[in-house]
C-alpha cells in the first residue's frame, strides 16, 4: 500500500470519525474484512489530495472523497468508479487507508480490536470540542460535543434534512414506543453516540457528522431507515437536553433573559391554542391533512421539546385528525376526540400561567426507580392493539404487602412493539415464551410471587430489563383471595376495598373506582370481583362486543364486556357457558376503565368454584381438548388456577357459508336453545338529574363541534342556556359560567369557550363514574 500522507485536512479528519463498528453497520462484517485485506495487500494508492478532496486508486477503481458531499450525505457522499450501488469494498478500503495513516490525535479509538489493527487513541480534533477539564473522560467530552451539535440544529433545519413527513412518522414511532413502555437507550463512546431504538437496528451518530452521517443497517434511501434515523436523532436530542429555543431552566437573576424566554413560551403556546381551536372547529366536521400537518409541526417543534406532556397531547390529537381525514371511517368516538382536544387546550392554557410547573411540563421519559421487594398477586393479562398499529400484551398485578406509601398499589408489565416494528412479533406467543424475571408473562399473571431488585415508573410500570427476579410462592391465587371479603358495613367498605388481594363485591368495586377518581390516580385499575351467578351472555352486533351479565352475592347485576376478534369473543362465550353450567360461583379478574362518565369492566381471567369436586376440572379439560389447535396437544385446565380469557385455546370451528350472520351469532343462538331466557336492561334511571343535565349539555356541545364552521345552531344554544340556569341552581357555578360563556361567545371565540366547557364538564362527570349496572326481567319462552 502506498502511504497516504498524514497532513491533516477536513476530509481526512471527517473520514477518521468512522470506526469499524460504524462501517460494519453501514455494510457488513464480511465486506469490511475484504476491504481490510485489500488495504493490507497494498491495493490502495493516493492519486491526489487537497484540503477539500482526496482521490485514491483502489484495486483498479477510483475512489473520491469530497468534503462538501461528505458533509451533506455522510458516507453516501463517497463515490467509486465501480458498478456497485452504495458503499463498496473500494470505498471501505480507502477509508481504512486514510484512517490508518492518520496521526494519533486524529484516529479514534474504537474501543475494540480494529479490523486492520491500526487504530490509535482519539484526541480533540475532527469536530470534537476540547474540554477545559484536562482529566475529563473521552466519553464525557464526546457527549458534550454531540450535545452541542444537536442543540445547534433548529427545527427548520431538521425539516430540510429529514423532511416533515419523516419527522412526523419518527415522532409517532417514539410515542408508540412510550405507549408500550419501551424507550430508546443511548450510549456514548468517545466520538459517537449509539442509539438503540427498540425493535430497530442500532443507530450510530458520529460527532461532527450531523444527522446526515447517521449509520444503521439497511438502505439509507428507503423511508423506514430515514424514519429510524429521525427517531434516533429526536431521542438523542431529548436525552442530551438540547432545547435551544426554550431552555428548561430559567435564570431568575437575569430578568431580561427571563422575560424573553417567557415571551417565547407565550408565543408558542398561543400558536398551540390557535391550532387546537381550529381542531375543535374543523377536526370533527371537515378534517384535513393541512390541519393535521399544522398540529404535527407544533408537536415536533423544538419549542415543544421542553414541554413533552403538551407535545404528546397535541401529537395524539394530530393523529386522530389525520386518521379521520384519510378515511371515511369515524375512527375514535367523536366525543373522545373532542375530550382529547379539550385536555390539550387546558394544558396549554395552564402552562401560560405556570410555565415552570414540573407536572404540567411533563417528563421526556418516565424515570425508573428501584422498588422495594414486593409480593405480587397476578390479576390476569390483556392482549391489545392500538389504532396506530402498535400491539402487545400487558399483565396486571396487585401488591400483597404495600408497605411503602409512595409505591403504587397496582403494577403492570408490558411486552409490545410499535407499528411497523418486528412483523414476526405475536403478543400471544410472547406472553408464553418470552422470559420476564425468569418466567413467562402468562405464568406470572396467574400466580403469586416475590419480586426483588426491580425498577418501576411512578405509574407502576415495571421495567423488564436485566435487573429484578421473581420467585413463585406455594400459595395459589384462590387461597389468597378467599381469606377475606369486603367489609360488611358501609363504613368498612371503602377501607376494605383498598386492601390488595381481597375479593370485592360490586359495592367494593365501586368504592375502588370512586377513590381513584377523587385522588386523581393515574394508571390502570384491576380487581377480583366475587361473582355468585353468571347470566347468559349475548352478542351486541352494533357495538361488536360480547356482554356477560354477572351477579354478586347481594343480588346486584353488572355487565362485563369482551371485545376484539370474533374468534376471541367466541372462545370467551363458550368458556363462560361451561363455567355457568358447572360452577357454583367464581372470582373474575377485571380491568376497570372510565370513559364519558361510564365504567367499562373487561374480564381478564376467571377462577371457578365447582359445584362438585371434579366437575369443573373435568369439563374444562374437555373444553381444552375440543378447542385446542390440531397442531398441539390438549392442555387440561384446573379449577384452582386463574384461566386467562386472552389465552384460551384456539377455536377451529368455521361457518358453512350458508348463513350471513357471524359465526359468533350462530353459536350464541345454538347454545341458547332450551335455556331459560332473561332480559337484561341497563339501570339508566339511577342517574341523578344533575348528571342528566351535564350529559345533555355535553351532547349539545359535541353537536356544535360536529357542525363546524360558525358552530351556531339556535335550538341547541337555547338548550345550553337553559342548562346553564339549571346547573347554577344545582350549585355548580363554575360549570354554569363556562356554559354561559359558550352561549354568549362571538363566533371567533366559540371554539375556545366550547373547549373550556367540555374540559370542565367531562372532568366533573368522571369524578363519579357509573357502573354498568343491570336489571333482570324474566321473559316468557
């Protein structure tokens, strides 16, 4: 090999930034080894070099490194005369030769054995800022340099580099990862950062190279790679605290600086409020891509980096508007969309008055803190899929000895993938095969175990990293929950409802929900419901849900709801029919969610109490054999184990094609023949008059939003005025005032007034959510 002069140039300094790991990520290990052999065998010769360009002859081909193209395109800016597309072995050989001939203060130390064994310790050149601290570790110096580079890029520059559509997709990917409990991790190695986006190949950010020089496996020209790089850059930007336009910390001593920052905050928040007002006016009536793009731009703005909670709220609204604009389908319920817009608007308004409030600003990433050793009781699991395409499985647990006041009572573990990630990921298989704390998630969800050395977020989401271990205990869930039931008096009821591991009747369950609403508790609610009788389930073809009526020992009836795919609902139906026939009672693990003032109870698992010692066990074994996949062996189910609804054996029956109804509807009718019929009706009459006024006012406000445009309909506005007077008489002056502002507002101010009222009204209604209670009426056959 002809020696390449070591005189320093910007091109040479830039090429030395790419270590073996980065080159391997950009190509392959085999190709890099071939390039190293070419370099060692003398096939690389220098043909010319200037301060901005290097020309090399490599095995009969001409390789050109141009500084301007390297700055704009990273490694893709290198060119070769061979027929290969993208990076070839000639380009790699040229980089290795330039890097091998560099002096000690230019060549980076890769931290591993180099392919050609010629790497030397790194210094402060090639885009790495020198530290004023002589003893600073190289990794720390590199981190500071990268943080400085990242902070220097404004949102407008990022839009030109990545494109706004790619940035939107990247932000959606990060939001989906956050939703599934998995966040990108970042590790600094001298002059580069390694960003691990869960479910994606690792991304290398090279100091001095900028976003264009980011490297990962895959074709850099395809959209998936661009989105991956954009997501990695945004994650890096947030972790390094790069907030050039709105710093997180304000210096109170510098009043002029503080005034300028507050003015910047106010300007941005006003823009957010204006966009959300447009979403209220047009998002439900005439949604458009332009409106969604505006919301996305604000959520991705660098000024939103310091306000992660607001950024996520606006991003959620933008996604809902985009999906509604892109399809004729309604997507999310209109009231849910309006509530999300109102919540984001209220948050932006509150930030104007309290810009330094930590809770209002939110956290970029939930902090995982060590949790005391706990004995956890499995409460089942749920397999889910979001509108954006994310899918996963979440298991629920309650602590049996919650000694720490700050520790959450309910814990969750989630295995999930964001939309478009890991197409082979199946939540059902993951729950059975992936190891969490040394056990499968399905095994933990149906057992009692001692958890040690774990970490969790403030919402009780347990980290599934390398720390933590679980040891199963000898007791069964049936033994634990049967020790006590809810208190027998009203005074004891709520106190008993707070004790994890207890079996609750409907009054105890209502006490749990009411307590969570009053305290503003975040996160899921799960409990075991003591069921004396299971009524005959029915299928709602309009809502596409299976309803299961259950009754506690005191004779109170409530509705459990199963949704999802038709096979899943069919398996749940036939299993419930068998338990209903053979069991004298059961304990059902339910998850509790609240929407529009109504409680939704979803069954997660069931413990059956047999009428006869072997009755349920034998019939459930038959159930397992009847519906187990042909490819697997039958697996009997035991009556003393928690049976998971989402893990019931696969159903193999199919429709004969002669009936237009769904298979579930056909089976429901077939199994109901000869069964004594009852009619179940919801207890809507239990709603008090004030709640009816609030509900009617919310419906009229929603109608105005769906009307759009001027948002004016005299009949509805007159009804809202009447409701305002009624609410004032009921002692709800703040809500009455908000409703009057809506009634009397000018056309331009109506969206803001509508959002303020919707936020107050839905918040008040959710303080006292209503159980889906039922009344039973015999029906003659």
